[in-house]
């Protein structure tokens, strides 16, 4: 599904990708890790809690379940969850439809790009190594690089600065409402992908597509 092409605007100079749900679909491995983590730690949670919080940083997810824990305890718990994720994801990561082809097209147009993710850097490194595409991004912004997570725009603004691109000529590609809200708060245009949320939840996006194979994606980015 895509919105009206009349929304296509001027060419952008940088593309800022979310990771989970945009380049890869690692949601399954994250959800398995969170559920195992909750069992291991005897943490009770609502049935849809991890779904509703998907795409948020660990401090928001764990803090919502265990408010008031010490920084040391938070680090221990977050590290345990991310190790579970890496153990499950290693060797099982594949790119989402259209992701690699879009990177090829951005190469052809000589457009710089970055990844802005709420995931820790170790997870990002594992995924990029699995896809053999570490060299295809001019900037990487992970959990450790920003003090505030989405929907705060800090991560996207850091990426734009590292690419020497003004916010208003950046396009963000996101699958989560919090990420799209962050893009808009940073003054950026945004493409929503319905990988993990229905189109109705992606109302902050300028256009919404089902996959990155949709021709409107590149048309929106390049303006042609």
C-alpha cells in the first residue's frame, strides 16, 4: 500500500534507516529473547507489553516493568536480554524485501545513508556482518550514541550531523510509530513501512508502503 505520489517533494541528500523492521526483520528473535528474559528474571508483564514497546530502548522497556532499579541492575538485565537476542539471531539474519536493492539504487544516485537504531552496537554489528553490508553506511547511530531514544529525535539529528546533511533534506525510513514521531520532531521527511505495524499506526509518515520494493520509495527519496 502506498499513499498519493503528489506528496513527493524535493530530492534528499541523505537517507536515515531504522534497522529492525526496515533492513531486517529481527522482531521474532527480539520477542523470543524478551519472553525468555522475563521468564529467567521472573518478571510479570501484560501479554502485549513487548509488542507495544517494540522499537523502544531497553531503558524504556525494562524501566516500564521494573521502575526504580539501579543503573547497575539495569545494565545486568539489559545485557542478559541482548545476549539472548544475539544467541538466537546469529546465523539466522536475512534482509527484508527491497532493502539491498534500495541500497544499490542509493549507490547509483550517490546518496549517503546512515542507520539509526535503538539496539545496542553489538547487535548492530552482528546484523551488518551477517548481511555483509557494514561498508554501505556512512554513519551508524546505536543505543550507546544517543542519550535519549525515539520518539526523541536525538539519534536522527546525530546521524544527519555525521553525514553533514541538514535535517530538512533527510528522509527517514521507519516501521514504528515512535521512530516516525522522532523523524518529524527532527524536521525530517519520513517513509513508513508496514513490516511491524499497520498503516493506520504510521500516520506520521509522509508516505506508507508495504515493502521497500515499492517504486514510490526511491521516487520519494530522489524526487524523480
